C-alpha cells in the first residue's frame, strides 16, 4: 500500500453548488401551466366558480405544486364558503395536500369539513395521505371509521388500506381483514388497481406465494401488473423467478416497457448472467428503450458487474452513448471500476470528469469512491473526498460514514477511523439512547425514532462500522439497543452481527447470532462460512456450506469465494478444485477474478507453484494484478525465484505504481543473497517515490485504541512495555524460541537482525496487553494491518504457553487463535 500514489489532482474540481431555491411566487404571479393569473380584484375574486376552483386545485395536484395550492387555499378562504359547502372543491384541496405530502394541512382541511360534506372521496383521500406518509396505523384507524359512518369502501379506499398494511406489524393484524373486504366488495380479480395493491402488500411482507396467487386471480393483466410482480421478485432476491415471469409475459404477447426492462436488468445482474444481459440489451435496442435513463443505467450496472472479458468496456460504451448523464449512471460506472479493484486509479479520474460535468455525487457515489481510496491506500485522496462529503452534508449518512470508517481503518489511520465512527454513532444514536434511558416506551418513541433516523438499516450499518475498527464493546452496545428497539428478528441486523462478532474474534458469539436468526438468506450463510474459514475451521465451514445447499439456498459468487478461501487456508487442494468445478456446473456461476485468485492461492500455498502458473495461463480471460500478486506471494513463501520474476513483471506492467511487487521481488532476491538486485529494486522504488506500507498493530483497552509500530517508543507506558517485552523474550528463549533472522531482509549482522525482530509491532502490542489486561481469563486481542510474520507468529505461540493467556491476532488475511503454544491456523496461513 503506497503512501504516495494518488492520481487525484491536488485540488479536486469543486462540487456543483446546490440548486438554487425557486424564487418565492407572488400571489399575483401568472402560472403558464394553468393558463391564467390568480384573481386580484374583488370582482375577479367573486367570479371564481366551484368548477373553476376544482380545476385549478386538480392542476396544482397533478403538478405537485404545493406553493400554488396554498395560494389557492388562501384565496378560497377569502372568497367565501366554498370549502364548507362544496364537496368537490374541498376534496380537490384535500387531494392536493395529500399528493404533496402535506399531512398536517390535509388533516386540517379534513377536520374542518362539516360532517355532512365528507363523503367517501374525503375519507379515502385522507387515509391515502396518511398511508403514504408514514402514518399507516392512523390510516387504518381512519379506514375503520369510514366503515363505521356507513360508507361502503371502493377500490381506491381498499388500495389505501392495503398500502397501510405494507408495515409488517399492521399486515399481520389487519391484512386479513383488508383481503376479506376485497372479497366482500366483489373486487377480487376484477380490479387491476386493487390487485396491484394486494400484490404489493404481500410482496413487501415477504409472501411472494400469496402475491403470485393474487396475480393469477386477476381476470385482466396489464403491463403494469406484470412489471410489478417481476420487480418484487427481483427485489426479493428471487431473480430466477423474475426471469421466468418475464418470459411468460413475452409469451402472452405483452410488450415490456422501460420499467420492466430496468427490473429485468437488475435480476440479470443478480444472477450474474452475462448472456441474458446481452439478450436484454438487444431487446432494449429493438424496443427503442436503450436511451431511457433507467434502462441505460441498468445496462451500465449489468456490464460493470459481469466481470467477464471486456464487459467494463461495454459498460463504458453504453455510458458514452447516453444522451445525458446523471448521478445514477456515473455511480454505476464508478462502482464497476471499484469492484474490479485493479482500476481504482481510473475511478478517481472519472470523479473529476463527473464534477466537471456539473453532476453532484450522491451518498452511493461517495461510498464507492471511498472504497477505491481504501483499495489504493490513498489517504490523501480519501481525505479530499471526505471534505467533499462534509461540504455536501453527506458525511453522516450511514453508507458514507461506514465507508469512511473502513477507508481510514484499511489505510492504517486508526485515529481517524475512530473519529469517523464516533461521529456516525453520535449522529444516529445519542438521542435514541437517551430516549430509552428515560420513559422511552411511550408514544413519543415513534417520533423520536423518525427524527433521529433510526431504522434496521441504521443499526446494520453501525454494527458493520464497529466491525471495521474491531470495536467489540460498541458492537455489543448496538446489539443491545437493537433488541430494545424491537429489531431483534431483523435479518439485516442479524447478518451484521454475525459478521461483526466473527471479525472481532468472537466466533462463538457469531455462531450464536447465526443460530438465533429465524430466517437465513445467502448473506447469512456466506458470512458464517467466511467467519469459520478465517478462524481456521475449514471443515466446519465446508460442512455449513453443505447445510446451506441442503436448505435450498442457492450460493452466489461471494459464497464461493468464502468456500475456496476455506479450502486454501486448510490446504484442501482436491476439495477446492471440486468446488471450483461445482460453482460452474451445478450453480451456473461464472468465475470472477477473485475466484481465480483463490485457486492460485490454493495451489501456491500448497507449494504447487508451477501448476498455479499453468492455471493462470489457461484462464479464459486475462489475469489481473490480484491474480499475479497472489502467485508472487506464493513464490516468496516457497522461494521460487524464476516464476516469482514472471509474476512480478506482470504486476509491474498492470500496476506500475503499486509497491507490493517491488517489495516481494526484493524479498525473493534477499532470500537468495542477491543484495545487488535488492539494491536495484529499492533504488527503483525511491525513483518512483514508492514506499512499503508500514506495519501497524493496535488494541482496544478501556474504550481507547492503542497503536504500535515497529520500534515504537511514543506510548506513554513505553518503559514498562519494553521491560515486560525483554522479560518475555528471555522466558520464551528458555522454552526453545529461536528468533528467525532469515526474514530480516537486510544485509546486516545477525545480532542486529535479532534486535530488529524483537521490536516488531505485534510483540510490542502483546507486551502492552499483558501489563494492561490483567484478567487471566480474558484473551489478549491484537489487530494488524499486514500479514503476521513467521517469527512473530512463533514468538506469540510461545508467549501464550509461557503466560497461560490466550492470544487472538487478526491480521490482514485471517485470525490466529493461540493457546498453550498452538495456533488455530495449523501453521497454514
């Protein structure tokens, strides 16, 4: 990871200024969309007729022009009693406020209407307004009052009631009653709008089987109905069913519109089906839909995520042909480059182009950009983008805040990572926590939750952010708060908890969180499989994978990365090859570059370096830098200089600004004693201004992060730490520990090499852990930004035996759980 490698200019183009607010309209202004000015004289005001007032209000409602609506309302109040005597005018005003989301104004109009004036339209408009604006329970209460006053619900009333039941709790308490009324009113299967509302009600509550029954019960189906069900299948990770439904739609003679095509492209992207995506692209061209913004964005996203051949080139071609770019299309393109990892420099260049086009990045864009900076280790660009996030008031949005935490943590800037996490935590949860400390279980809780923005997604994001910096204590607090908030059964939070506990080294807690989940999806299974693999339990990971298949859950490409990694960490070459074949043959998943890298890692770790090279040469696509760096790392481990030089040259060609190949190749030469070649490599690094990433270890003690670097003396307790470290080294040497000076790749005497080894950051951290974590029952937990070296690995095993303390080290690759002189990795990491 380089410290100087940014392709981002020193000063990014400034983001476009916020769109200016429209000037306040004068009460006498002319509104071209209505064709005439508002009345200004008493005679004109008196001449306003009910039909004219209703028409103006209806036009304002269609345009969602709340300012005009308020002006009309004020005029009606001045001109007489139309609102108290004419139901059409009053209902038109009520509908306008409803469509503009002005709930308080709509309620005021509704409550001010005389009882005799309110009709079914009034009750329906008010219920619909409440259902669309987060007051679903109140909408259902009003729906009940509608029936109590003797009004017979119509299709629009029942659609509003069904929409209120999109909320899970209300669906279980009132959904059946709404469905019963649909049957009673004779609207089952005969009204398309009611059918769509019921499909949505069931789909949003996870019952696609019932949604499909509603669909099949419709006497008449339109493109809107087909598209709605296809979209809900795609959104609920049922891409296969969405594709089947789309084919049925075509066979029944329906012509897909831009919304159908957009949903189908999303389903195709989820399936990773490149061929189907090309066929959809062809169909979009024939239907003249490629120029539609949503379809074009879907195509860019589909090609960008396909990871096959020249798919990124295809994504850029579609992007270039778009008549007009927007933030969605730019974000889809940027995200595609980020997901490839090896083209992160391209992302930062594209950001400049985007800003120069005057397009403001949104929270998703910034999240992708920060991930690119994390991949590059480019702190300078990351800080610039952080500044842009702050200027755009997006830094505290969950997805951006989470990305900031990860970016700083992966760049080794733990202080900044902690600060970003604290800001995100305080922004989202301080008021929420205070609410629970007082009388938080009253009706004000719902308002409090809405004001603070607390949701299941908020908790899931914060838990993920806590995992990025290893903040177990904060993660546990978030777990407790999510239970208090009633989110204990949420699958997204459960998935985040599995990941958080496993990433913090609490595997049993991760297993418990997984077991307590009521419903596992592919993310749940994958997170647990990955956690087991990283902790050294490959057999358990593979067993869980078989349980997943038996449960009928289809694995995705990320699942297979976890499975192949488990095989790699345990040296299960045959099993890894079998799974690599199965992912294509049994599940139709086309391998991505990460899967090829896993196979190269599997072969390379097992010493099959030549077979790994042959595997790369036989790949159906050109290997990227990740694959070659994986092979280069294996060559370093097994001292294969010939193949190592081949791999290094490929990496240097693909990523000339990456210091990693220089360092690994230098290490290979140093192992062979070729110091002149080592000097040549290091000179080349200086010429290119490249620097080896500094090793960093850190610990959490009493809510404080303590960082350590090699030879670090800046800690306030440095004297105590080094005194303890000296004693530890004497003790473990007496037990048989011998410093491995061969890993010090400098031409110096062995005595200096040993002194160099004894000041590695992991050793300093464990010494600090022993003097600060006095409880003998608690493990010492250490985090490291790089892979642990073989000497520190050996020394820490001896320390665990000498002190009787369990040591858990999370390096950049996996967990090492050391106890009584043994490590969970089985010496295979």
